[in-house]
C-alpha cells in the first residue's frame, strides 16, 4: 500500500503538536508494537545465545553470530513497527487533509485483497463522498445566493443579538445602503427593529429609505452553527394591490361599457329613426304606430338600464353583517320550501347555531338554491340540500342535476351571466356575503353525473375568525 502524500504528516508538525501528549508511564502505539516484536523474538534469541555460548564455538564466531542475531532481531522488530505505523500515518494524513478541506488526496492500493486494502478503499470512498457533498453544497449555496440576489423580495437574516448577518439586493435597495455598510449593524440602528416584533406574518404601513407603502412581513427562525437566527422576508404589497386594482377597474369598465352600449345603442338608433320620421312631409299613414313602438323600446331599454344601475348600487353598497345567533336547520328548511317549481330533497343535518346576519344569509342561500332549481328545471332533474358541521365551520352543499358549469372562470364576475334575462350579480353578491362572514363559496361540476355542486363554508363564530 502506497500513498502519494505520506510526507504530509511529516510536513505538518503543528498537527502532531496539537495531539494529546501521552502520560510518562504510557508508551506510544508504535513503541508498544516494537516491544511486542522484541518480546516475540526474545525466547528464540536466548536459546540461540545459550547454544552459541556453551563452549563449542570459538570467541570470534560467538561474537559475530551474537551480533548478527541482535541486528536481525532488532531490525525485524523495527520493520514490524514501521509496517504497522506507516498505514496509520497515511490514514492520519488523509484525515488531516479532509479536516482542512482537501478531498483530492487518495491512498494507492497494491492490489492485495486484505483488510488493510479494504480500509484504504473505504477511506478513499469517504473522501470521494465528502468531496461530492462539498461540491453539491457549494453549488447549492451559489444557487441560493443567485436566487436571493435576483428575487424582488427583501430578505434579512439576524442573529440572536438582532445584528444583521445577511441581506439581498432588494433588501439593500429597501434600506438604501450596500451590504458592506449594513451587515453587523443592529436592527434598531438600521431602523427596522419593528420587523422583528409582532406576529410572524403581518402587514404594515411604513416608509423605508428605498420605498413606502404597504408591506407584507413574514418572520421565521433557523439555526446556524447551533445558534438561533431570525429570517425576515418583506414583500411590497402596494404593487400587487395596484395591479389588482387596475385589473378590477378594467373588468368593471368592460362590463359597464358592454351593458351601457346594449341599452344606449338601440335608444340612439330609434331616436334617430323617430327624428327622421318627424322630419318627413307628409308623414306616413302609420307613423303614430311607429312612434308608439319606438317609444316603448326606448322605455324598455331605459328601464333595463335603470335596473342595471340599481343592481350595481346594490352590489357596491352591501352593508356589513349585523351579527346575531342564527339557527341553521329551520332557516334552510324554510328556504327549501319557498320555491315550488321543484322538490328540494333536504338531507337533514345537525342543529347548529352560527353567528351571522339572518337577512344576508337568507339571500345567500336563496340565490344559490334558485340557480340550482333553474338549472335542474332545464333537464327535469332534482335538487339536494345538505349540511354538516365541524368544530369550527358549517358546510352547506346544494347539488343540482342540470347541465353543469360551462364557463367556470367567469362565475363570480359581476354582471356576467349566461341566463336569459339574468342580471349577473347573483353569484357575485353571494361571494360578497360569504366573505363578509369570513367564509368561502365554491362551485364545481359533479364527477358522478351531470350537474353542479355548490359548497358554502361559514365559520361558526365570525368574531373568533375575524
């Protein structure tokens, strides 16, 4: 077994000097091996000396042979000591190289299949594994640093003393200073100590040197070298809110423009026709009938436009819920009996009291149930209503046997409707009522057969969930 870096242990006296010194009455491992080798040859040597000095041989022969016996005896013992110590020093040198971060040194085997070769093979494999892990950790660290520098979210890391230990480019822009001047400073000195206070996830309104507005703050903890640290992520919510606001305005203007054009275009056309009719001389014999029909169309479209504006005002002015205790079983049973167009199959659930606005909840369930009844009436199907309760929430399911949802993406878009004569505010109003109570509403097509399933989730205690 050969090793390319055997001299490394000899070239690192500081490593040997740091090794614990044995006590005076203790022998080193090499000296114990040497003594054992000497002791193993002591008996044959004494026998040889006894036979040699019994008087048969001359003095020169005795001294010469005795010297050769001693030389070979001590030489072989020293060779045993060196043979045992050399692989151990090789392994020690390799481990020292690993400890210092050098994983490139390998032991070279002579090809003999023995225990020492297996040991050297495992040590080489350990070095290779550590080298691969170090390369992977380095690449992962480089990727993390690249991601942190590129993302448009401010990231801070503080130690246990609230001193800044890491920040990315977005955090530099937020603080208005480079990392070299910021790292090592306390959060209080940087003026961001409030980020380390309060709930782990919260929203704040404040001004930073690099920007102002509404910010989302998320704080978590991690350990580095066994010491706890705080990781703080600050997200600019103003930009996202402005984008959402812009999209909402675009959708609203698009819908308003569509509805207004539907009403104003025929009014304009008929007004021009009537104006042209009054300008004709002589007028046609049935001009009075034309005027009557034209005015009727104008009145009808004006009334539709007034209904549209009223529906919009109703949706925009929904009051806050007047919370009170509401018993669910009689409420749902009464609503199921209101519409006589279809038989609603009520699957009885547990009696439960929830905190909510009775009038708004009635409007919510009536709108959803009416949609289900109208959908089932087209196919001659039935409607089922059921509810169940968890320790925190009430779940109401309304299932129909209609044709299902054709355009689920626009279900809750105000004034969007696929029903003839529909206003398009029913489901939007339902979602607004549900969210005002801290709940959630979802509609999805059934998987077992044609139809739709509406699931309404409402918390039992609105105040406890607000």
